[in-house]
């Protein structure tokens, strides 16, 4: 078993080095697919909704992975040559004031309009009602994750680390973004 893990991790690291954007996009898609499967089961769905699962994976592949890739590259450019806890704190604050609100809002819009197929008026009302509590929860959870990420993770592993931690967060967001209609499936 450990031989398999070693071979897989070696191949993954090789792909991460050769094709970082593609590897991060695929990784995000796979992890979001796993998270959505778990979220569906936790929300009481009796039969796995394959369309929803694929749309979630598409979100991870087309947005979450690439966004994280470019965000961390940008952060390293903005704070080039700067190190230390003060720099890490600035990165965390900047990320929490820009990327965090944007990501949560975009996810809620995508989930409501694309995954659930709801009209904009429904999604807008759901965002008005739920977005503040989602964002407050994010600001309680993600700064710690971001601190660890910027302080201890090499740049090429930051999206992977964030994606792994996002497993818990995605389940929360999935359940928060989903409507009662999902349980009828």
C-alpha cells in the first residue's frame, strides 16, 4: 500500500511541477466532487444527483483550482521579497477582504442559478438572507487556514492545502447554499 501511495504522490508532484495550473484544476474538481457526494448524502439525498456532482466538479475545474493558482501567484508578486509574520498577516487580511467575499458570493450564485436552476430573483433573495452569515462564518474559519497556508506551505502546495481544508468548508457551503428542494430527490 505504501508503494502505491509513493508512486501516486511522486506522479502528482511531477504533474504539479510540469503542469501546475492543470494539476490544480483537476485536483480541485476531484476534491469538490468528493465533497459534493458527501454533502448530498449528509443532506438526505437518497440517490446521488450525477448532474449536480458534475456541475460542482466543473466549478472546481474551471474556477476554484485556477483562481487559487493565480491568487497565490499574485500574492507572491505583491509581497515579493517580504517575509515574516507581518507579511503573512497582510496576505491573510488582503485575501479575507477580497477573495473570500468574492468566492462565497460567486459560489452562491453558481449554486443557485446553475446547479439548482433557480431564477435570479430567488438567488438574489437567498443571497440577501444567507450571505452575511456565510461570510461571517468564513471570517471565523479561513483566516487561520490562510495563516498556516502562507506561513508554512510552499507556493506550489497552497492550492492543494486550501483544497483539502476546503473539504469541510465546501460541505458547509453546499448545505447552506442548497435549498429544501434538494431533499425531495
